[in-house]
C-alpha cells in the first residue's frame, strides 16, 4: 500500500502533510476531474467536466444527457489508467442536481505523472450507497448541488 498526499491538502495532527491510502487517493482524483472547470488549468485547458457550470441551467433530458456524457468522457480521458467507469447517473429531484459516478479502481494502477500533475482543485462531494444499477462492488462519488437561482 502506498501513501499519497491527501487532497485537499491539509496538515495532520502531528504537523506533517496529511497522507491518504490508495483507495482514497483514487477517489480524490475522481473528485478533482468532476469539480474542475475546463479552462481552469492553464497548461491543460481541456481538463475537467464543467458540471458546476450547469447547476443553474434549467433541468431537462438534454441537459441530463450532456452532463452524463461530459462526466463519462472526462473520466475516461484522464483516469482510464486508474479506474474502470461502471456508470454515471444524473438526476434532478426537487431542485437538487445529483450526479453519481460509480467506478472500480484498477488493481495496482499506477497514476501517471501527467495526470497527477494536472490534478488540483475541487469542491465538496459526498459518498453514498449510490443509485441502483451502478454496481454494488463499485465505489461511488455523489455530487449534489441545488439548482436554480
């Protein structure tokens, strides 16, 4: 088991840089791809999903499809060597945009230096059991944001 710097960066109780496990590190990588807006990284302008820009858009089937496609494409582009994407579920419930990403970390996946260097930034996310149909053996990252003004 390797130890990685935790993300977001923090100091542990001993005053050192906080560390995290392989599994948590992969989750951190997925969250960074989800929460980065394309154009936010100067040297990687195509990195990210743009999901946070779509929060205030009026929810409809086309938007839900666009969000799902954007998330799937970004994760496959940037983390194909790290995770297998099991599913993306996008829904709106009572003004709450919910994006659930189910993934399986690849065994002994080496995180490429180019990906590690590109990943920084992020926001809040929660973990959950995940929507039905996304696989019980998968890890799930759930993003929830209120929609509308």
